[in-house]
């Protein structure tokens, strides 16, 4: 039961946009947190590319 509550806690925080580092600080070492919950953050790479390109190039990179 405690494991389920920890998983729910982490999943909700990540879905709300709380950083992986913050969630990790609350639960477990970041390597474990990334391995366990990384799948909850799809599209984050494309978002990072778009943000970076908009700052550096003033352009947007489309999703693949």
C-alpha cells in the first residue's frame, strides 16, 4: 500500500509539471526515479528542442 501511494504521489507531481529533480528529492535517488517514472514525460525532448530553438533561432522545431 505504501508503495502504491509513493507511485501515485510521483505520477501526479510529474504530470503536473513538477521537475524530476524535485520529485526525486522527495522519493528516491534520481536514477531510480528516472528509471521508474521517465515514461510519464513523453514529448519532453521535443518541447526542449522547441524552447531552445525559439530562444536561439527565433524559430520552432516541429514534432517528429
